[in-house]
């Protein structure tokens, strides 16, 4: 199953971010060979290759036109 996603989409990952909120919601801020996502709870940025991202994404929650976290 291939999940379609785009820049600035809000996604839910399979595992939570290890910050205090244990949040699974992230926003995509860069797409290419690597994918850069930002935690919507603490604002930390995580960069991973696209294959790793595709195996860890659960679903797309919402689409946005710009970044939520600066």
C-alpha cells in the first residue's frame, strides 16, 4: 500500500517522538531523496531517507499550505 503525501502535510507516524508529549503527529517540511519532518509538540526536526519514512508513516491527517511550526 502506497500512501500519498505532499509538502506541509500533517502525518501520523507508527511510533511516537521521544519528547515529553509522546506525540505521533509531524509535519513534512522538506521532500526529496530525504524527508524532513518536524514534531508538532516540541518543534524538533528529524531528517530521514524516503524509504525509512515510507516504512514508518501510518497515515496523512491533514493537508496545509504552509508550515505550522516555525
